[in-house]
C-alpha cells in the first residue's frame, strides 16, 4: 500500500486500487482532489496496472464538492476537472466502486469512470439544486447522455437520491455488488472488463440520447410550466434546466461552457450562499451548547396526548408514523370519536393517493388507543398536552398529570405562547416539564420548537430533541418568552402590516409584496385562510377594529366566501371593494394622513422589525444562535429558503441599513421599534447576525 497523500492510498497491481479516506463524507476538498489526480496519474503510468478501481473508506463514497470551500479564494491544488480528466482520459479502464452516497461532485467523478459498480444500499444523485447550485463538473452534460433529458430534468431539479437498483435500471450503474463485499466485486468487475476487452466508455461521447431528445424540444417548456409553482423564486432550477437544454442542443464542450458560466453565476450569488448556510444551519441546530452529547436519553416507548382536536390528532400521527403507540385522551366521547375519525380519514386519504397501503393505515390505527380517562396515561413515557390555549386550563391539566404520570415521564405542553415555567409550576416536578410546540398541521409541518423552562432537565431536553428527530421533525431549542421564537417575531410582522394598512397600503398590496418576497401567502390572505373570527366574539364586538367590522359583516374569511378578499367558488381571491371601502372609512375616522407605499417600504416595515426581534431574542439568550432562528422561520412559517431566514437576510441587506430604517421607524412609531443593542453593536462592528 502506497500513500499518495494524507487522504489517498494506492495499491498497485494488475488491478490498482485507489482508496480515499477523508471523513466525514469524502467531500472533494483540495487534498482529496490532489490525492485523486496524483493517484490516477500514478496508476496510469504504472506498466503492471491494467485497470483501476476507485473506492472510499468510511460511511460513503464521495458526497460532493466540499461545500465549505465555496466562496473562499481558489488554492493551488488540482481542480475537479484535473481529477476527471485523469480518470476519463486514463489509458486503463477506471471503475468507481460506490457505497453510501455518490452525490453531486461525487457522482460527477463517478461519471468520469468508464464503469460503475454499487452495493444495493448505495444512492446516487445530483442534489446541487438544494444548495442553490447546479452540478458544475459536467453532471448536467453527462447525466442526460445516460438517462435522457426528461429523467435528467427531474433529477437535477429535485436533487433526488436514486437507489442503486433504480440507478442500474437507468444505466447510471453497470452492476450491483453484494452488500459488504464491494471491493472484491469491483476488482472482479475490472477483471471482467479486461477479459472481455470492453471499451473505455466515455459518457461524454455518447450522443445517441441527445439526438433523440432534439426531436422533442417542447419538453423543456412543458417541464417549466408543470413546475412553475414549485420553482417560484428559485434561480437554480431554471439554470439547471438551461444546462440540460444545452446538453441536448450543443456539442459536449459547448454544453460544458454553458454549465460553467451558469454555475459560476449561482455559486457567487446570494441564493446559493443562503441555501448553503441553511444546509449547515440544519445540522447545527441539533448541537446544544450546554447539553453534552453524552447526556442520558430517557426511553420513550409510549406516548400520551391530551386533546383529540386538530392539534392533538396531528401530533399523535407523528408518533404512530414512527411506530410508537399513542393513547389519546378527550373529555367527551363525541370529541374523542370525532378526533379518532379525523386521524383515520387523514390516513385513508393518504392511502388513496398511493402513499400508504391500507395495511399501513391499519397498523398505525392499531397503535392508537382512545380514552376518556387521564389516568390511562400512567404508563406513558411522554405526555403532550394539546388543550385550549388558556393558562388556567393548562395548569389544571398539569396539576392532574403530576398525580397520574409515572416518575421520570416527560410532561410536555404544546402551547404556542404561554409561559412554560408557569405551567411547570403547577407540578411538583418542573424538571420534567418542557414545551413541544408543533405547527399546524402537526403531522405535516417539519418544525418543532422545543421550549426549555428554567428547571427543565438536560435529559428531558436531549430526549425531546432526539424524539423530534425520530418523528422526522427539525427541532430548534428555544427559551421561554411570549410566543417563543416564531410567533414572537411573527407578531412584529403582523403589527406592522396592520399599521401600513392604516397608513395607506391595501391588504392586497402588502400581500403581493410578501408573496413576491417568497412567502407562500401574505398576512391578510393568511388571516382569511385561518378565519378572521378566531378570538372574535359576536356579542362583545364593538366594531373597533377592521377585523371586528369585517366579522360583523359576516366576512369571516375563506370559509364564508369573504374576508379581506372576496372569494369565488374555487376559493380564488379577488381584492374586495367592500373591504377597500371599509378601510377608507376606517382611516378617515382615525384622521389618518393617507400616503402611498413602495414595495421596498413594505418589505422594510414588515421584515426589519422581525430582524430586530430576532436580535432581541439572541440578546436575551432565548435562542442559541441566529441560524436556529432562521431554521424556525424556514420550517415553520414558509420563509423562502433562498433568502436564508430573517437573520441571514438582515446580513444580506446590510445591518447598517436595517438599523437606520428601524431608527426612523422608532421616531414615527415609538421606542419599542428601535434597533436593539445587539443589532446596533453588530452593525457598528461590521459583523453579521448569521455568525452569532
Ligand atoms: C457539489 O458537489 C458541486 C459540484 O457540482 C461541483 C462543482 C464544481 N461538504 O449530513 P450529515 C458534513 S455541491 C462539506 O450530518 P448524514 C456535514 O456538514 C455538493 N461538508 O451526515 C456534517 O458535518 P458535522 C453536493 C459536508 O450521514 C457531516 O459532513 N453534495 C458535505 O446524515 C456529516 O453530514 C451534497 O449536496 C459537503 N459536501 O448524511 C451532499 N456533506 O458533522 C451534501 C456533508 O460537522 N451532503 N458534510 O455537522 C449530504 O446530503 C449528507 O451529508 C449525506 C450524509 C447524505 C452525504
């Protein structure tokens, strides 16, 4: 065994084996590229070598370019193209032996081998799009040459990981190797290539599929149209499409030039910077600064849920999906029956769409027990309360739970605003109490805010994070404050949206601007969807707010066919003259000097106060890091991932600008809108929120 460099070895022989070992994922860092380029050159020049196998140590084949290198100055090292050339132009057959994942640059390297073998558990894909990128090392030109344009479009714009068996069927992999015996199988395959005198296949030279695809130029327009909603706002999917179009219509080398140009544009742009930041943020969020990794994890084999309403039902489904039995408790038989019925119906709908079998439905329902007695939760390891959002009711529930739950059970509240410490105070075991704030619909939304109280034990925190992972959520650990991270920041946006409405913008103007910013919908469309009458009371309504006035006219949102907007049968929204008239009268009654707003002003007013609130949250230590806040907003509130979250966005705008704007706002609307100390200091120091 010969050491090529610190991450690469070469075993010479008739079948030379180049082994890469660069934990954690063999990403194509400078040293990996240097090692590979030198390894392939050495094997090429070795007269005894007849074929070359590339294999990786550790959990995976090459998982892509080293994302941490993007945005940093180039080094003197071998480029990825040097590595690929050393493989593709090698005078000996090169076989890539794939286990784990061959992703992005990793697959692009493998596609420069003349053949590929993979174990059945391996997966291959070009997930660059999820980092706001496109495969920049020939992937967009080589992939379509194997799988055709239609399949390539799907793969590069979704970033899907294709299992080895499917990859074999598509021609991306030439042979499957027995699990656990990849090295021997790859060597045997290399010998077969030699014995059968198989050619050195260069994918770049195979234009057959491209010539065929040229006959169907319409597939590109059709693909764009079919995916317009999904791709809205993102640059990378469109750039990926353009590259596949180039693969079909241009010679390989010309296509590569298009790919390079578009790759450089993306990799130096804001969207990819945001999406790369989010990639790391999603991994950081699990790392808890003051909860050591070896903290004892409590067993969670049985879950209790109190409340079979929309929230309780959705929460239960998460655990049932993960194979964990749930007992759900309600106060009346009718409510319980309704709740259980909704869960069953949800599963059956999923089954009808082909995403579950009826057997799966029954298996999940078989894990669910309904009960009218809280005492049935005595053996649950985790109990989640999802009752009405009212402190007195929550305290009563927790007082009862204290008497019923077994020692060490985790007692969680799904409160979205209330003080978890006060709730914990209703028990004699505040160390076992935590907030688990699910987002609606709880079986769908990825976010979970894990709210630690003053007394919550580290074991309870660590277990909650782990269970979140188990049920497929992304969890952010936050501290107790009104509305925690997400709703606390949301209220800033809502208040400003209301204020701007009063000052002169119409709901549809504000909604349009926030929709174009990348949110799934604006605040007024959202209110209409949720129902304007949440918390409104017909008897006590005095028409003091616009909401009161709308509700009094029975404009209570989508469900009544009218709210801020008018809705047609298909629930399409139209600006409403009735609402416009109400607003104008409302402004007149308040004596407001109406003015117009630019789109930029609307963004400043709605978004900058959120950035400020996020900075306050950090200042108060209610979140561990800015990127956790961004995770909350991306996964719980539809913040567009290509803008990286509110904190990252603040950096993109420039913190000085944010501070100036908030200072002006504070002069108009009062000190509570003034930039907080942390924001001002960070701006003055030329720092970045996203690095805090
Ligand atoms: C690309 O290839 C561009 C090309 O077209 C060429 C252009 C010229 N770089 O996810 P995990 C770290 S773009 C640097 O927890 P898993 C990760 O941060 C790239 N670091 O493990 C984590 O660090 P830590 C295209 C990376 O087993 C650790 O590795 N490729 C990279 O759950 C473990 O990661 C991709 O987009 C990287 N490329 O999942 C694939 N990848 O322990 C990105 C990971 O300090 N990677 N790290 O937190 C993945 O999807 C998953 O990591 C993978 C393993 C499925 C491989």
